[in-house]
């Protein structure tokens, strides 16, 4: 099979899953799921001592959906700047979001969850905990702008007729959630020093 024929077959298979519209739909579904899970995670922060176990478990569970959201948006970024026609037709993100908010949001997301995993894997206070808290402040601001900019569009996409491949997309989301649950269940025992007071969150 020639390279061009193989590329044509790949493009055909991708169109069967909805193409650019399918990717946008998957991003919207994942974004809505993240909004719910992040609201639960955020609600634990004012009551971090009694709800630390929930904070840790949900934070670990979020790793799956967060990875999926970064994947779908990163894929769109690559396809748009690679000149794929249907992705170019959707247009670029708003200039401010593209050059300022998105890079900050991605960087702080990686920092926030990366330090969170590090704190569970090796419970201790110090620079990592300080970075975790500081990155949350910046992340919260960037995420708030992101939600305000794209929230309405997200819900419009959820309300619209689904493009081809909806069952596949839902399966991907469910697998991602399941993966997050597995990670949370497996890693949760490592957080015992936090939960038993051997390491203080705010001391």
C-alpha cells in the first residue's frame, strides 16, 4: 500500500469518528465532566482538614479526564497549525486565549497535578507543597477565564446533534474515568501519612 493510500484510509477512519466536529464534541463532553469533578475538588479546599481524603481521591481520579482534555485540545492545535482543512474551517481560538491564557492554563495544570502526584507519592512538606498551592492560585484564575470564554459554546455543542462516532467517544470518556478511578484506588494508600496526621497540610 502506498503512503498516500494509507493516509487516505486514516483520514476516512477519522471522519467515521466525526472528524473535527467529533473532536470538538469530545472536548465539550470532557470539559463538562471536568467542570463537575473540579467543582467537587474545589469544594474540599475550604474544609481541607476534614475533607483531605476526598481531596486526594478526587484529585487522583481527575488525572484521567485532565489527560483526555489536554489530548483533545492538543490534537486540535496540531491539526489546525498543520493545515488540516476541516480544523482550519473551525477557526483559531480567540487571540488572547491562544497566546496568553491557554499556555498559562496548560503549564499550571501540569504543575498543579504533577505536584499533587508528587505529594501523594512522597508525603512531605516543603517546596513541592508550596508550589502546589501557588500553582493552584494561578490555575484558578486562568481556568476561570477559560470557562467564561468557552462555557456557553461547550453547552451548545452538548445540546447539538452528535456527529458520527458518538458511541466511540462515550466509550473513550468512560475508559478515561475508569482509568482515573483505578489510579485513585491504587495510589490512595500512599497518602496515609497525610490522612493520619503524620504530615500536616498547613503546619
